[in-house]
C-alpha cells in the first residue's frame, strides 16, 4: 500500500476531536508488519476484550427489546459491570507510561497525536488504544502518514495499517458513540443558549 492508499484509508472513516489514551511503541523496519505478525503478538487481554465485545454484540436476546424481569435485568447488569471492571484492570496492566500519549483526533481509520518526537512519515508502531469507560481496547500496527508542525511540537497523523476486522468494527462503534455524545452535548448547549437569549 502506498502513501496515497494509506491517506485514503485514514480519510475513509470520519475523525472527531476526542482524547483517547494510547501507547505508541516504535518498531524496527524489519519487524513483521503484516496480519500474521499482528496475530502472533496481540497481548491476551486485547484478544479477551475483542471476544467479549463480539459476545456482547452477538447476543440477540439482550439486543432485542424484550423485557426481562427487573431482578434478572439488575443482576445481569451487575455481572456485566463486574466483567467490565476486571477487563479494564487487565487492560490497564498493558498501559506503559513511557509509550503513553493522548490523541487530539480519533477515528476508525486513524488518529492524530501531538508529540515533540522527531518521527518521520513511514515510521511504524505497535499501537494500543485504551477506552476503559467503554470496556474496550484495540491492539494494531500503525504508521505515520502526515506531520503538521505546530509551534513547540508536532501533530502526527497515524493510520491503522494492520488491524483485525473485528477491532476495526470496535473502533467504528467507539467513534460513532463518541460522536453521538458530542452531538447531544452540542444540542444541549444550543438549547441552553436559546433559553438564555429569550
């Protein structure tokens, strides 16, 4: 895939201003940067997160609007919360402070991160994306496709170059959920301003 193809992949999915905690660990050019290499090194907690997410999304009974008795519903919600908390704990063990960054923009095709590192277009990374409030995380390979000079540091556009399909779906849902929350907040702010102006 050439740089233009990677740029199209980055832009194929919308990005939004959103801060997500990530780990970026630069890898050598001779590192296995393909699907097989990715599958071999994904840490177990990320595989577990992906499997649990798949189970949640495929549970047709829970996704249908069928009503459960209140007690059963409450017990299931408590058990689900316990699992989410344990999973978040396991995933946080994978967070390495020396590789920690926060995104300025986030999407299902890529992200933007601010850093004072002197990375170059084409530099490759192991990328860990953490969203504990969503009880999900993604591990993939990524690379820099754009650099924007910004006063004291730089903004790096990073595309997810090698990612499992199910993890891309997780990122799509995460981005849509965050966009929905941002749009709701914007609507509330506009309604509040309209009330103040009356």
